[in-house]
C-alpha cells in the first residue's frame, strides 16, 4: 500500500473553520426564514414548534436552572394532550408569547427580546419542560398563551470553532505522535496480524461472537487508532461495553463520547450494572432519567457539600415563589438581585465538588461537544472512544481528541453521514468545497482515517442480530462484501412468530414484499406543484420535497392488513425519504395509534419488527434525486427485523444502485402489482 498522503494541520483547521462558518450561517438563516415566513401552526406541522401552551409551573431544576413546565391551554385543547409535533428532549428552543393571528411576520430578534432561550428537558403526552439558559429570561413572566420554537444550536459551533482555532495555531513541535498519525504525518504503529495467538483476553461477556472478540483485541492492541465498523444490527454498543471494561481492567482512563445524548446515555445504561466508577457529564435536562444517578449534577448533590447545595436550592425555590406573590416592581427587582447572588453561591459550591468527582472516575462519558466543558479542562485520558463516529462532524470529534493519546472510532461509514445544511443551501452550493483537499463537512473523521491509512486500521463486525436472512442479503452483498451473517436466532423469524397471537397469512409469512407501482398510475407530486398548498413558494417548509398520495393509500392498505392479522401498531414503522410524504401519511397516527412514522434520515439507528418503505418517486423522466444515495437506501432497508415491505415504481427508480435493488426484489421478494381501482384515497 502506498504511504498515506500527509495533511497540513493548519490548512485543515482553516478549511474546517470556513466550512463551519458556512454551516452555522445556513442553520441560522434557515431558522430565521422559517420563523418569519410561517405561522406558528405551520411551524408546528413541520415539527419545529409547539403552539397553544400555558405556563403550568416554574421551579429550580438541576444545576440551578429555572425549569418551566408548559401544558396545552385548557381553553383550546379538548383532550389536554400536546398537539402532534417534532420537538425532542435536548432541543434548543425559544419560549415566547404566541403572536395573535397567523399572518403576522415575526423576526427572531423580536421574539428573543420578549422570550427566553432554553433546552427541552422532557416531552410528555400532556406537558413539555424547558430549562432556561442562565442569564436569559429569568425575569420573563409569561401570563398569556405561549409557544416554543426550535432554534439553531450555536453553542456546539462555538466549541468546534475554538478547537479548530487551537489546532490552527499549534506549533509543529507540539504535535504528539498521536496527532501525527491522525494527519498522516506518521504511520500507525503496526499491530500483530494474528491477535488470537496473543495471550488470550479473559472475556467478561460469554455471548460475544468471534468478529466482536477480534475487534476488541485489535482495539486493545492498537497504539494510536482503531476503527470498529459495525453494520446494522451487529452489536456495536455491546462490543464497546466489553472494550471499555477490558480497558478499565488494564488500568486505563477512558473518555467515551458520541454525537448525541442518546448515543452516550445508551452506553451509560449498559455500563451501569458493571459497578465501574462512571461519570456522565452534560446538561441534566438532556439526560435520560435512568442515567441521572451517574450525572455530575446528581453526584455533586449527593456528596458532602450536597447538603449545603440543597439548602441554597430550597432558598432559590422560595424566592421564585415569592416573585409571583408580589406586585411591586421594586420588591421584584430586589428578589431577582437575591436570586442572582444565590445562583453564584450555588455554582461555587457545585464547582468545589466537581474536580474530585472527575479525577475519581475511571470512565467519563459526554457528548462530543460536552467534552469541551469547564469540568474537563486540563483532564487527560489514555483513550477516547467515539461511538457513532460516522455520524459526527470531524470538528466535533476534535473537542475530546486533544485530551488523549489514542482513539477508537465505532460506526458505519456506509450509512448516512451527519446532515449538512450548507451543502443543500442554494446560497452556499458554489462554495461548499472551499479547499484544495476537496473537503466538505460530510467527510467524517472515520472516513478520512480509513482513506488515509486503509483497511489495516479497521475491524468489521460480521454477525447481525436484527434482520431475517432475506432482508439482510442485498445490503450484505452490495455494501458489506457479502460478509454479513444472520445469527441463528433471527435468520428465519417472521411476523407470524411474534410472541403474541398473529395470524399466518401472505402478509405475515413473507419477510420481503415488493409492491411495484409501475405503469404511471401512482404519480409523485412536488410540494410547489400543489395549487392548494398554503406553503407554496420559496420558503415552503418541505422545500421541493415530493409526495405520492396513491403510494400513501397503499401504505395504509398494507398497515390495515398487518394490524388485522394481529400485528400491533407499535411494532410497525413507515419510513420515507421525503418529508412531504410524511405530512401526507400523518393521519395514519390517528387511525393506528402507536404506529411510528419517520424520515429515513431520522430513523437511522432504530429498528422495528415490520417496516414499510415508501419510495415516492414516480415520473416519466426517471428522476430519483437524493433517493439515489446508496447510504440513504441502506438505512431504509436495514431497519426491519421480520418484515420489509417496499412500495415504489420500478420503472422510475433506475439509478445504478436502485436498479440492482429492484432486480434483487423482483427475484427475491413476494412481488405484488396493486390494483388502483381498489384503493381508498385520502389516508
């Protein structure tokens, strides 16, 4: 193999800074444009807002934050449930009084002046909690109806930019051997080709398969870098847990990171039973309830100093309550002054516990950007493990990397990379590649290291525990070099074998069904072509997204057949690449409570017993747009366990990869041609 092409560190960092600036501007512009061009109700339909809320309670939450509890306004909500929306725990949002009337234009700055920024702490059926940022909106009182709207996350960008600036200014004499390997200035230290002859590792988990053991041995033996390639359903997290425990056994100190809170919490939950001292950093608002016992905020309270901290918190709560009781502006001002002082004291006391907790933990876990917080300043680790590394921006990965001597990246570069808004922005398209290296933010650390050092630094997990053998076959042959094997427990399981009563029939005894709409009776529709569409025009919420009502009717027909056979709605998911199609399918949720609808991109990392994929595209020109992206299709086809139903027009979808998939489906699936005359329209 030819030696790696070294990368100039300073120019790499400069390129990243330029790309990050473009990306942030795209996000901010998009948010700003959507808020000022659409009514709160339209933003809610697009998953970006929740309207018609009132403030039901206010309290001091973890970390001394003010937490607002918001519920539907009883005057307008018949059920008391939140309306259908797309707000998730951890989203950055703005809470503001809801403007009267839907036509009034709202500027973001105007809303921010009157509202408060915060983080969504929890989303329930009847309420949503928001922890306000420090120094924002603490003296804002919401008397009337309020709404929350999702904003761009500028804090994450700030951390990434700081890290890239640090790399750019770094002198060559400061490059460690680890940094030199990551930029191809040195080659990785060689690892024995036959690790099985090395002294055997005493496995803690007896259920590990050979490819998992091989990946762990390789990651332990690598000096600077190891990639663990985990295709869908191959037990990547399972493998990482064993790797972390083995490293702890060797006396190593580990920082475990991932791009999202869910990816990190997932590891915390699985590590918890092993009684290793672990510490989860991060905004308590964003953590799963089961993870809070390991979080810095909770551990700080349960330490000796925690008693005093609790007293300060009780005093803060009392002050918050007294604000509501006083009408006098002078008194309110005095109380806010006291609150400010109490907050300062609260933080000082918390900080005094933090350094002891961090230094006493063998395993510290945080999101990638959370690893850049003040709690880890100057902390050093033997190794950083990055989960979902193929879904993280490289600049994000550098936040923890400078604190370590070695990295293990786990992910699947053959599924979707992180979503990059500036690549799709018309304004930025011409500037999307600004470097001689041809780099875009879509190039992840995982991709770059693999291209730089080749497959010698990678190990792949090959036994998958999710899919029926026939569902797995095509992605395995086309993308994973035919190396995937279905575990015995899953390779033949069907919907009829579920552990509850399901009838045996053509919809429940076939793992793979292809409903081919060829013939032009099921045409797609572009959102802007719809004369009834109130969101028509440049700032349409779904852009030039496509929908297909005939295909939606077929989806409904198939869901009805599955549920009639006894399959529970919560075991069924409908995924589609197009948001406009999701909007058409939305009524399914009312008819089949518990069913999950999602975009392919949003369903990455998930699984369901039965998955229906609506491909949408059907046009005489054979245009498939971003549906031709094989990584997107790979995600779509690898979500199901027992049943995959594909609905699409084999005449239209003729890009090379799709063509192969269609040929495979025609050969291996239960092939069906729908009769348009039997369809009920209107999902």
